[in-house]
C-alpha cells in the first residue's frame, strides 16, 4: 500500500476519521516529497521542535498541513509495520 492509498483509506482503518479525497491525498504526498527534498523530514517516527521550526521557516503553514503530513506519514509507517 502506497502513502496515497493509505490516506484515501485511512477513514476505513481508523474510527472517527474523515475521508481524504484523491486530490487532497496527492497534495499530502507532494508536501511529503518537498519536506524530504528540503531535508526537513527524513523518515523519523516522531515530530520534534526542530522540524516544526524548519517548517515555519520554510513554509507559511497557518493550517498545519505540513506537520499533519508528517503525522499521517508516521501513521502510515506504523500501519505498514503492523501488516
């Protein structure tokens, strides 16, 4: 299962979560690629203050999409380790 697939099916896997549409899932994936390209996120299984600081310095993230992207990716990695 790819990250985009996980996002689109996340609401089926986790009770109480809202559905993420295909376009939004692609946007989250693009954010992840950019976070990795700028070496802000490198596959860690946690979000630390330094990541949040780098996000604020590099992006205007008023809606927390970039930190949420990392959160979703960590969920995805945890999901992969359980299956």
